[in-house]
């Protein structure tokens, strides 16, 4: 009996050690990180910074691959179809996950086809107007818009983009009639905004903040729940008379569904360590971003809570894809 007990104990230990070695073996080769935006864009820059920080922690290269097109849906679909082995990951935006499902007939299911790892960073937006606009605050802008229904305009980086959704949420919150002028990117809209050919725009902070400081545009508010560290003197929309207003854009790290839990946990642990490093946090802050690094469960909960919020707005505003 003692021999049998010893054999069972040894076998159990071997199974335990074998499982541990299998988990420790990942990753054994380079990891691909797909991004649905072109090189040089904010999500691409975030992906490359994250990849450089993850590589030493995972002891393997993390290679960024840009798969552009279809409002980022090509990259998301590619990730959904990838083998669930931890060697293809995606840095996807809020647009891919919680907005696009209400605008497009998607080939992927944002809830069922991905394994959330962690939200990486969040980007507040800034409401700016050109200098010809007399409004010096959100309240004055709302009063101006209400006095001229259908006259004022807002630029965006395209239908369904984060900049568009922020403006539509503002329209809904303040009951405004202002016209949407979509552009192919925020940068493309800036000359028309400065030239007073459009009235206002919600924009990622780094794009417009230098112009605000130079006096070429006027900042009225930021869209985060709290003031941005990049522009602490600029009030939030919520502070400006619209409690609860929040319209940020986040980027998150995801794996294909059915990726083993041990791999997801290893990726999560490495991501949290990377985001805790002051060097990466400072670089993100320079881009107007704030590091997150939450758990897979918290990330999944954010997806579940935000999807119906934007779905209701899209239906109410009658937004259709371009």
C-alpha cells in the first residue's frame, strides 16, 4: 500500500510539474499584435510602445502589424479568426468593440469572439471652437447653438468615430441641432476648424492642445469624468452643466476567444507590469492618454456596460455608416 501511495503521489507531482512547465513555456516564439489603424496613428503608437514594453517581460519579440480598412473591422475580424494560442493579439479601440456593432453588420461578435486581457489606456477628448465663435464656455456655446438651430457645425474624424460619438452625445445631452461634417481623420479637419469653416470639434487632446496654447483655437471642455492631467485648467463637460457626461476613447488588449486562461493571465500580468512602469505611463501621458491596466473581468464588464449606451445613442440619432 505504501508503494502504491508513493506511486500515486509521484504521478500527481509529475502531472503538476508538467502542467507548470507547459504554462511556463508560453511564449516560445514571437507574438503578433494587430492594429486596425495606419502607422503613425495614435493607436499604432500606443501598440508599438506597449509591444516594446511587453517584449522583455515575455522574453519574446512582440511585432506590430497594421491591418487597416473597414473602420478597423478587418483587424478585429482577423483577430477573431486567429488561433487561440496567444501568438496573435489585438490592440482594438472602443470603436471596434462597443460602437461598430450598432453601425455595421460585423463578421465577428465583440463579446463571444474575443478574450479580454486588459484595457491599456483611455484618451479623453477636448471640445474646441475656432476663435470666431464668441462662446467662452460650454454654457455659452449651448446658448449660441440654441439661438441658431441647424446653423452651427461640428467636424469629426468620420462617421462612427470616437470624435463623432462624443459630439452626438453632447448634442443629445444639451438638446442641440448642430450639423455633422465628417473628415478623413481629425488632422484633416483642423485647417477648416481654424479657418472658421466649421464651428467646433471634439478631438484627441494632443492634436489640438498645442493650437489652444498658441491661441489658434479655444478649448471649452474635456470629455472625461475628471479633468485631464494634460490640461488641468480646462473643465469637464460634466462640470459645465451636464453631470454624468463622459465620452472617452480607450484601447484594449484582446486575444481570440478560447485562448487558455493561463495564457490570458500571463499576458495580463505582463501588461499590468508594463503599464505600471513610469516610463511607459509618462509616454502615454505625453499623448494625452491615461494608463488603465484593469483585469480581464473588469474589461469584459466595461464592454457589456458601454455597448448598449452607444447603441441607444446611434438609434436615437439615426446614425448610418458612410
